[in-house]
C-alpha cells in the first residue's frame, strides 16, 4: 500500500485512498491483460476471454473516473501547486496504459489473430516482459509518493523489461515474415505484436518521466 506519511497528500485521506485505488486499478488491468492474452494463445477466444475483457474494461473505466476526480481535487483544493502538474501527468500516463490494454484486447476478441503455434512460447515471453515493464512503472509510481529518492531502484527494471520485449518482438517479426504465410496474415500479426510492443515502450517513457518528477521532488 502507498505510504503517505511523508507526503504532502496527508492533508486529505480521501485523496490518498483514491490514488491508492487508481494504482490498484491499473495494476489489476495489467494482470487481467496478461492472463487474458496468454489464455487466448493457449485456448483461443473462449468465455473466459470475454470475462477478462470485461475485467480490463472495468478497471480502465474506474481508473478514468478516479484520475478525473483526483485532478479536480488537486486544483479545487489548491493542493501541491508545485507538483500537481507532474502528478496528473503521471496518472495520465498510467491511465493511457490501461486504455491501450483495453483497446488491444478488444481488437483481439474482434479479429482473433491466428499466431503460429510454434511462436506461442516466444509470444508469451514477449507479453510477460511488456506487462512486467508496466507493472514496474506502477510500482515506481507507488514509491514516488512515499520516497521519491528511491524511484530509481525501479526505473532500471522498467528499462530491462522494455529492452527484452523489443528483442523478442524483432525476433518474432523476422520469423513471421520469413514464414510461408500470406502477406495479409503477416501484416495482421505484425500489427498485434506492435500493439504489445507499444505497451512496453509507453511504460518505459512513463518511467523516464517519473524519474524526472522524482528528482524535482527530491531537491
């Protein structure tokens, strides 16, 4: 749980609770996306996939509402005038991750991409690294509110998982385009792989911005 004992947010318990709930919602969306994608690769689009989609959409919607209310509270209550913009940018970056996960998993349910069975292991690794990059971004965000000087300990983990995801993405794309598949299928699979890769990239960008926010709060 986020510890606000040393944070200026201690002035309002409601705001503390909402930020905690927002971070929880993004984290749960990541877990649901990872589980849903892996289940799809192993079993296809079944009723369980629809349930995961509903979970992701629910977490994303809850995050949207919380982010809006947190922003309104920050400005109407005149809290953190020096860092409110950074906090809202951080929450917006995380909310955008949830939006992307929801949007991509919706596309998977509509288009049902047929990934080559011999690529499933690599794709699962790819998904896990992308989701780990996002989860470490959420973890770094929790630390930001407690001890901004300690954020750096998470940032290098975000970079690691983003880089690993990119390496696997390149290998997968090379394998797919070297395969004996119709060009339309190759392009279709490429688009879905790039959706996943963008999640890792966006988490990495959010981590870079968070590192700057943490330095500003530490000086």
